[in-house]
C-alpha cells in the first residue's frame, strides 16, 4: 500500500467513526496531513476542549493524551503509539515535589505541561512554552516554584524579572543536547540566516537566538518574516514542515541530533491500527485523578485565554 492509499483509508475511517485526530507539530508530515488539527502543546489542549467528536486520537506523546482525557473525560482518548512517552514528563514524581513544596510553602507551583497527570495533582498552575510568560505574569504571587524544565524556567525568569523563581534540575534531554558550538557552526555555515530557538534549549543557546518561541510560534514567525534563511533550534521536523510551507525560503536544523525518538515513534501504520482497534492505547484514568489533575490545567486555560 502507498502512503497516499493508507492516508485515504485513515480519512475514510475517521469520518465514519467520529474520530478527531490531533497531531503535535513534531509529527511526520504524512501524519500532519491526515490530522484534523496540528499545533503546539497549548493549541492541542485548547482544541481537545473544543472538539465535537466523541473519539480523539492523539499523535504525540503520553502527557498530551492525558491532557486531552483530563479535559474531555467523557470522550474516548487514544494514544496512537503507547510507547511514545516524554522523558521530561517522567523526571519528577509527586513525592519529590511534595517534599520540595514543604521547603517553599509560600511559592506557587507552576508545572510545565510536560508532566504526568499524577504530578499535576500537586501543582497550582500549568503552562506551556507558548503561554508560560503570559500566565506566570498574571499570577499574583511573586514567588514561583517552576518544574520540571530549568531551561524554560530560566527563560521565563529573565522575561519576568520582578518575580523570584526556584528551579529544579530537569528538562528535555533532546533540546539540552544543543550546544553553543552547534550555534557557531550553523551560523558560520549560514551567515545570512537568523536563529529561532525553543526555550527548552540551554540558556547559553537561547542567548544567541534572534527569536525564542514554542513550536507554533517558531513556525508563525518564520512564515511571516521578510527574511529568507532560518536556522531552526528545535526538533528537526519543524525545519522540514517549514520547508514545505515556504518553498522559496531556506530552513536549516540547528543540529541534526535534535530528533525526539518518542515523537518519531508514531507512524502512519500506528494511526491506522489505533483507528481499527488493533493498536494504540485507550487512556483510562480514575475520576479522582482527572478531577485533581484538572485544576491546574483549567487555571492555565483561564489565565492563558
Ligand atoms: P510546544 O509546546 O512548543 O509544542 O513544545 C512541546 C514539546 O514537547 C517541545 O519539546
Ligand atoms: Fe519531551 Fe523533549 Fe520530546 Fe518534547 S522533544 S516530547 S520535551 S523529549
């Protein structure tokens, strides 16, 4: 079967069975082509909230499917490939954060959305990379305990100098791989290009950037920019998607090593199998977990809207 034939089967199947396919922007092009909506973590959570279909298939990583289930507990939510986790989301558990909270009882606990549902139950507000600055600026407390990504936390703390931040040593192992050496190499190979980076990269890399933003913010910036050459400091799929969207411009990945194996573990065949019931995993969460993890996600939507 060709990719096109498989895509047609998927489109036919999802229409017949009332399924909405959500894909994160790090998914492969053949998956984003059959998705009802592709976006960054914040946009996906908002779409999950709004979508009318009774079944949602998430092409992304587990915490994204959990977020959908939390926001739409009455819907059937399926993670296309059950092995797709996010190592950052698994880095800190509830017990560790409870212990840290007891040391900083006057801090508001802000969780990056890349956390497990279980961990969200002990956090006050959730944020994504695109909404973190806006949401944290609106929190009345000026003392913030930000988990788990210290790179994103560092970036937000510089944008909001009036607040004090307690950061822990967590983060994305894929974005953390990028070095200032990579920046130097890419800039000398493409001297005319501007550098766009995701705030999950280290502060030293972020400092070199012309623009810092979430996956969708990077895409939007590059599409609208008058410039014609861009070095893209996030998962390599973003440079690929942009190259299709803007064929007259040039996009260079900051490093060929920024590949997220978890995001890339989902294939078009996984999508098909998840739809026909021979693959995927339906998310099952207790009412209590959904209810207590939801508080900080609702707060994110309230403050981010
Ligand atoms: P975005 O919110 O920018 O989509 O980021 C999600 C993510 O996991 C980046 O590594
Ligand atoms: Fe998680 Fe990093 Fe992959 Fe994003 S790129 S899903 S943060 S491991």
